[in-house]
C-alpha cells in the first residue's frame, strides 16, 4: 500500500468519497485541500468512477456524471462546489489571479480562464481546481499572507519552471516571501515509470544542471532516459527561493497506483482525470 510509512500523504478510505491529503497542509487551520482518487464517483468504463475531465477526447464522460463527482468531492473535502474555479490547461506557464467574481467558472458558469496552468488567490471561499493524469500538481501556501496557489506542471511546464513563475506571481500579487511559502509536489508519475527520449531529455539538460546528486535524468542507453519530475520540480522550487524544509514530495505515483489513480501512460490515454483542490476557508 502506497500510504504505509508515508508521512507526506494520507488517505481516509472510510469516506464515501476518499481523497488524498497532505499532513503539512492539514496542519494549517485556514486551508481546505485534497487530491482525488478513482474512488467514490458515478462515472463508468474507462472513467470509473471519480472522473473530473470533460476534455479527454476522443473519450467522453457524461456531463451529469462529472457534475455529480464534483458535488461528491466538495462534500468530502468540505467546500462549496459553487466555489470551484477551473481553468483550461495547455502546458504553458500562464498564471491567473482568481477573484471573488470567478467563483463557479468552468463548472457552473463559462470560464474565461483560457490557456491557464496556474491559479493563485488570497480570497476566502474560492476553491482552485487543476486536473491531472500523471503530470505534477504543485500546491503553494503562504501562511503569513494567507495566499495560495495551485499549478499544473507537466514536463513542459517543469522545464519552463512554472513553479518558480507561480512563486514570482505570488510575490508580485500578495507580497509573499518565498522563504515563507510551503509547497507540496503532489501525486504524479515517478521516475521509475517515466521514460523519455532524447528530444525531451535535451530540454531538461537545457533547463537543469543534471548530476548524480539530483538524478533528474538517468541514461539507459539507446537515447532513453528515466526522468524524475519530482526531483526536477524540487530544483525549480529551490531556485524560486523556498526553504528546503518547506518543500514536500508526496511520494505517490499515479502510474504505480493506476488502480487507485488515473495514469495517462499506464492506460495509453484511455482514462479519466484526477483533480487537485485548494481553498482558503473563511
């Protein structure tokens, strides 16, 4: 079981809709947060059962199923589904400041959050939502200024250092000090499961100082590498100025645990979408 002896991620299977939580964030009184699993929803077939993706073409889940899934996870985490703000992610580095008038966008009302992979806010009763199926969720909390961020970092976002850009936007928008920010690298594909070719590896070599200490890339020969997105994002967050003790790796692999979590690579794209949730409770 992936949660045995894991002090960075927990799950309560007794809930009707279980979700993954992170103890370092659970200790912050004003936060609500979580990361979904495949359990406790109403979707079927490849989407079984807790799917949040409406854009998994060519496969389509029923909109009514997705809405019910959002309602169920909201109840489980303890937030209002009408507080959800969902962007359209495109593997770029655009960050959006979410305001009170954005509540419900992407679920109950049309969204103008186009090509946005990072959401930040300091407003209470707004739940930031980003979606995944192997890519890296980055949770950010500034406990001093009561500001939060939630960022989708695939391999493109990682080499473009979207995590650092998120921190910079929190500094600009909320006066956050990077040394105060707590970050969690959420459930995503691990290094053992993530093989890449020379073309993608070349992008990592441009973006990072690759060495035996960080193990971001391990050459396998024949132009193949194992790539550690967790280590790469740790390096990004360190470069952004976060304190080492404030960077937490959940250690949960979506591909290793594809019975519990959706994995694009494991299922060759025949899957639903997981979701990350982060909110400031009033």
